[in-house]
RNA sequence: GGAGGGGUGUCCGAGUGGCUUAAGGAGCCGGUCUUGAAAACCGGUGACUCUGCAAGGAGCCGUGGGUUCAAAUCCCACCCCCUCCGCCA
């Protein structure tokens, strides 16, 4: 959420910035409503001031028994307050609605552009492997090896769900543990195991609602949503709180299942693990001092990259252009892993700096060490990384000519008692 | 699911319609005393939000409505916590 005062004082700048992401018409409406609000507010406050004064007088007059006249007079004032308050409430609701649907302002350093073609390559790590045989797609490998069962998952639940079996299930679990271990032991994150369902307010806090309701699964008969990412519960950990400056930065890592309706994605990535209604992810979330968020984004991105480096998966780091930034981010790096079946790099992690956008929505502040006024802090998060897509990348990049798949060495401690570090047809 | 109890300032806690400008205590800050510290005593300190150029004003006692000239206090709905019973991994 943007600061209403900032919008009021910089309408042109905000409009330009919003236009980079989409529709800026709401900004004018917002400014008009804001003016209305302050006018009504002044009127009601004046009336309430009168009422408060009269109230005290009536309390005194009562002793003399001459209350009637004053009471009748104030009855009218009170009625007027009620009417004006109702109008004020209405205007404020509209303001809130508009404000909650306004996207964040992109950082100056973010390249301007409309589509993913305008994203910039920041750096590349590793080389896409040359195969001496035609490499298979992970969905074929997974089925042939008997470790991924798309058919039966759809029998049980439906399309875009996967069932892992045997070493496949173990591989998924090993990756979760590898990442949690790495980030807690090497990178200083504190592990969180959050609820996988949250209420509406949490979804609003991180920006999934109110605008993107169709992307989320809501649990029927309740007001709960299945989380689309651990970002939601973990960022909302400190909703409505004032932290001490010395506590910053707070760094959390959380494993969670993620649930996405994938509305509007019909026909895209229909095969394999790339686009699922349910997938696993290890998420990194940071709460930082505003001055540190730029540097912390770089560090967070590096932390996520480390996972791919340990697994020996070739990837590149992309800086998202304004049109590909998403709703809440001010700046975003995507990590894209090499997938032979696509003959291309595919997103496996998104690392974003939200600045105070989420903090303002969720009311997360810090108290400066010098004891000044509480300030909104900055939030960041990034996948560290998406598990399902990592499995896909391992299967495809580590496949061998006979259809077996080597297990990356760094994962072997998570496969105790394994005879050979290879997944063969079972 | 059933029954009961409770949510007040940083914390504990009083407060059943106007004298609450939220008592009292703890804490915190300053001071006296002391070689120093503790204790004691004295003084100070009350979040946060909005609005206004300012002086100031308005709001805020779990949340949202309502009653009233006036609500922490009365009414309604909801949320959360605790205890007991039932059910349950």
C-alpha cells in the first residue's frame, strides 16, 4: 500500500509510476476522495468539539435542573454528527479500496518494459549441459522411473497435482531439508513452520487480496485461504507489531506447501511439475531497516543462488522490468534454472524487495534506537527455492543415457543407506 | 460441539453512564542520600492514529455496529485467550 500523504503530495510521480505497471486512473479518483475526506473530517471534528464542550456543561447544569434546553439543542448536533460520520465512513472505505488495489512504485533502477522480453540478464552461472543423446523431459523420466505419478494424482484429485513415490518422494523431502539446513546453518535464518491456511487479513497484508482473489483457494464454509506461499503467514508474523530497531534484520526461512488456483493459466505448462495447484517451497523472508533493504535484497538473492550452486544446476539471474514486477514488489530478481526439455531457462525463484508496501498494509513497524516515532520497516522475500521445479531440474540435468538419474552429491547425506547415488527404474 | 470466566496504557491492575484529563502500583528518566551500588525518599514520564501553517482539535480501553445530549461503563454481533465437559490425530 502506498502512503496516502505521498500520493497527495506527488500525484504526477505516482501516476507515472503506476502507469508503468498498469492503470493509473485510480490515482485521480483517490486524490479527489482524499480531499473530500479531509473536508468532511474537519466538519465532524468541529461538531464533536461542540458536543464535548456541551457535554461538560450539561453535567454541571444538571444540578440546577435546567438541562432540557441544552439537551434538545445537542440532539440536533448529535444527529448531524451521525450523518456526517456515515458519509465519512463511506468515503474512507472507498479510499481504502482504491489504495489496496494500487500497485507498488518500481525502483528507479528497474528497467522499463512491458513483457518478460524486457527483463535484463544480470549474471549467469554454469553452462547448459550438452547431452550426447536426446534428453528427456522430467515428466517422461519421472514416470519411467516410477517416481512421479501424474495419472494417479489426477485420479485422486485432478489435473495439476502430482504424486511422488519412493526415491521421488525422498528426493522432494531431501531438497526441503537441504535448503532448510543451508539457510538456517549457513545463512542465519530462523526456521518457521507456519499454518498453511490464513485468514483474509493476512492475505491483504502481503497483497494477495483484495485484487487477486481468483488466484487463491478459499476453504468452503470458512474464511480461510490456502496459502499460495509461506510469504503470507511468515510476513504476517509481525502484523500490527512494533519491533525494536536492534532486532533488525529479522530473517526467517519456512517450508510450506503452496496452493495456487492458476486461474488464467489454462494450456500453459500442462505437463510435468512446472505449474501445479499444490507444490512445496522453502521461502526466505526478511524484515529490515529501510536503509538496508537494497543490500539485503542482494544478499537474499545470493542465499537462494547458493542452493542452485550446491546442486550444480545452471541458472541465470534476471532483473525484472516494470511490466513483470508484479503487484507488490519495487524490485525483483528471478532465478531461472536451465531446463533441457524447454531448451530454456525457467523461473525457479523470485526475490523481491517490497520496501514499505507490505509493512504499511500489515502495520509492521520498528522503533528507532534513539526512541523516535515508529517507522514502517521494509520486507523482502524470495524462494529459496521452489522444490518441485528443482526436482524437475535435477531429473533433466542429471539424466543419463540409460534413463537413470544421478543424485547430486550434496543430497547424499539425506539418502542414508542408499546403495548407489542413482535413481533407476523401480 | 456444550458450560463458564476473561480481553483496559510498556507490564500488573482499578474502574457499571457525566468530578476519568483512565486511579494505584511496577517499570523507565532525573534528583537527594551514599566511597560506589542497593534500598528509601522527592520529582518527572502514559501508547498510537488522523487532521491543521500553527495554536489546537478529533479519535482510541479486543473488533465492528447501536442506544444516549454524553459510553471503558448499557445493548447487539463477531474475534481471541483461559478453565471444565464431550470428541479427536
